[in-house]
C-alpha cells in the first residue's frame, strides 16, 4: 500500500484551488517535489503536476520563490 | 492560454455533440466595485447559458492575495495587481460552446486572467481529514478550585461573624 498524502486522505481528484494541499507537494522554492519525496503513484503525480501548473498560472502558487 | 486551446482542440475530431464538463477560474480586477462584481459574474453566466451550457457548481468571487503580481490594462495605463477577486464556475457544455466562451472571456475587459479546462462532474475539492492535534503535556495548568478554597478560608473577624449570625437569627 502506497503511503502518501493523497491515499491517506482518500483524495481522488486534485483541484488547483486546493492550495494548502498542493503546497505539500512543492519545495520552499516553489518547485514540484520528485516522486521519491512525494511517494505518489505515477497517475497521482501527473494530477498534482497539472494542478500545480494551473495554480501557478492563476497566481495561486508562485512560479519561483526566493 | 495555449494549454486550454489544446485541451479543447484534442477532442475535436468527432462527437461534437457530446456534452463535456468544464471549469472556469477567473480573476476580476480589484478596482471593480463590490456591486459590479455580481454584474461581471452574471455576464459570464449568461454567456454560458447563451451557448446552451448548464451549471454544476460555483464558487463566488472573493478577494484573494496573488502569489505574484498580474499586469492588466486599464485604459491606456498598465496596472500591477497584487490581489483580485477570484471565483470559479463548473458547467456542462458542448465543445463549440466552450470554444466560443473562451473567446468571449478573452474579450471581457474586467477579467484580468482566466482559465478554462476540462474536468469531471464530481466535486474535486479535497476533503482533508481534520489534522490530528498533537498531545502536549501542559505544565501551566490553572488550578482554580484550590485557590477559591483558600479565599473562603480567610480569617474572618469575630465581630463580623457575630453580626452575621445575629442577622440570620433575627429573621
């Protein structure tokens, strides 16, 4: 059984508006964490990636953070 | 917005009549007055209705701080927005309707940015379990009861006691 935030909380869809959730998958610089760190499945990782990119475009998350 | 164009176009080959679920996220300029926000939203809604779409869910616009400033034009001036009214809409429509809607949103001057993409009918917002509170051993426990007892056991003068007793017996 994979041990990651999405599975633990039984989250099926990743929404770009859930900033607090997405923030757990980005590092202090604003980059998306690797699958090694997130422990997500490939499908989940893709969903998170898409959501983070949408959130960035809508200025809900930063592209870069110094 | 190239991403959106592709997202819509890739399903363009066949089944033009099939209804699909889309979501719009939009930022309304912070300089708009409170009463005009509702007008802007209803303009978007009527546009969707005109295209034959039906609504599934909606998030009312609320003031949000932006992660970076978005540039917009107000007349001839350029304005840097570090906050905006962010709202969203989920609806069902045909591919052509979504395309037409995207064009109309592009022309909408009061929106400083928007996103249109395909999604699913179900509620996609994550329902996180309530974070478990860590058990912390408190060292500063307030002991209320003993202090009150102390107060009551304060020495009372004989005169006061006698007076009180007399008052009770007199009744």
